[in-house]
């Protein structure tokens, strides 16, 4: 028996800012997007080309308050091939929120406060 992880869903307030963040910070690209014709919501899927991992961004028109995602202990994680280069980029972007040198990792946040754990490959 086998299960394959295919995506992680997160709700966002500013879809365009979030897409731009994941494109620049982690190299993800938009794979597809869908929603109703009235534009009241969209599901945008960003993909990591090397693994096929997808991040689903759910956006609802008119939403102005952050979603309750259960607290900062919920996060997604990425292994990166050049830890030092990514760390430098994330420092430049000002998105590092917690570092744990003892464990060799750090956390960044996206525009909606989603924590993202960064680990070396």
C-alpha cells in the first residue's frame, strides 16, 4: 500500500503577492488555476518541477481577515539544494522569522504568515 503526497492547501488574502513570493523565494511556478466564472474564488496550483509537489492557494474575493490556520506550528517544508544561497536570498527579502542553527534549519513566512521550514538537501 502506498500514498503519494500531491499538494498542500493554504488560504491567501493577496493571491498575486503570494504567487510572486513563492516564485522568487522557492522557484515554484503556476501549473494551473480554476474557479467559477463569477471570479468569487480561485484555486491556483504552484508546482515544484523537480518533485511534482504542489501548493494549492485558495483565494476568496472580499476576504480581508487572515484565515485561522491552527497556529504557527502548522507549516510546509522544503529541502533546498544550495542552503547558503537560499538563506542569503531570504535575508535580502526580509522573510526569515526563526533560525535554528543547532538543527541546521530556519523558517520564513509568506505574505499571509504561513511558516515555511527550509532544510538543506
